[in-house]
């Protein structure tokens, strides 16, 4: 058997990118709406240049820089040089462990599953910093493979990404369990290719969107599902 999990079920932002942007915006301008502007720019970029711009001949760093520059322009900060400096710093900072926090149930659960012989993998809509981030958080070695959308050229909910994970794990879909925290991109997409799909809600915010039997609130619960 194998377990595929989404990166955000393992770790969370200690400080979100838009909070950093808002903090920097307040350094130069007061009473901004940098958080709202960031969300708008993030959605716009995902629609116009999906998968961090991979198919549009821009780097993932340039992709994120466009979001930062657009965010600050929207709140009235016109100094592009400052936005560039902030964008560079944010991109670098979020490649390391300082802005990420591993949930306390993650390492014990992964170690238990690993000891039981399960193949463990990560599938994530993320750029090429994913593997370095997992290494910096000291959890990379717990996985047999990691699939970042930017590197493989496929994004969830594309079934080909899940099929690639099955190929990497060398198992059939009915032998695999996928754990994710997004109803559409994780739960429904994995189920559509025949995997057993679990929705990790943690704070119960998604419990009403799917059948309770397929929801878990901690990663620890995966142990009973996988090995009883």
C-alpha cells in the first residue's frame, strides 16, 4: 500500500506571504489593504499564468515577484525597486524553515507508516522550492518521492499527476490512499482516479462539504486507516 499526501497537510505557514507583504507595505504606507490585494493578485496569476508560469517562459521567482509587485502597486506603493527587494527576500525566506511550521502529528505518523513498509509520497501544487523546504524541515527523508507541480508540469486536479504518483509508488489506485486538505483539488481529484481519498480538516472547517467518514481531523488517524 502507499500513502500520498498534500504538502499543506504536513506543514503550515508560520507567517503567510500576504502578512509579510502587508507588514512591508505598512513600513512605507499606512492603512493599506495588502492582504486583500495579495489574494486578488494570486488568483489572477493562477488564472493567467498557471503552475507558477512554467508554460509561459517565466521562472517561479518571477511569477511570485509579479504578485508582490502587483500587490504593492494596488495599495499605492509605486517604488518598483522596493517591491523587487521585498519580493526577492520573500522568495528566499520562504525557501527555508523559518516561515514554515510542521504540525506535531506529522513526524510520528510518517515514521510509523514508514516502519510498517508503506510507500510515502508528496503531491503538491508548488514550485521547485518544495524539496528544499521539506529537507529544511527535516521530513524529506520520510518520503519515497515528491512531486511538485512546477517540476513535473502537471497541477492538481489533473488526473495525470495522480497517475504519475501511482506509477512512482508502483501500485494500483485501489491500493493507494490520498490525504489532502482541499475538497476539489485533493479529495475529489484523488477519488476520481480510484484512490481512497481522505479529507484532512484539522479545524473542522470542511466537515460539511463531504461525508464525515472520509474526514479526519489529525494525520494520526491515517495510521488506523492504513494498517488498522
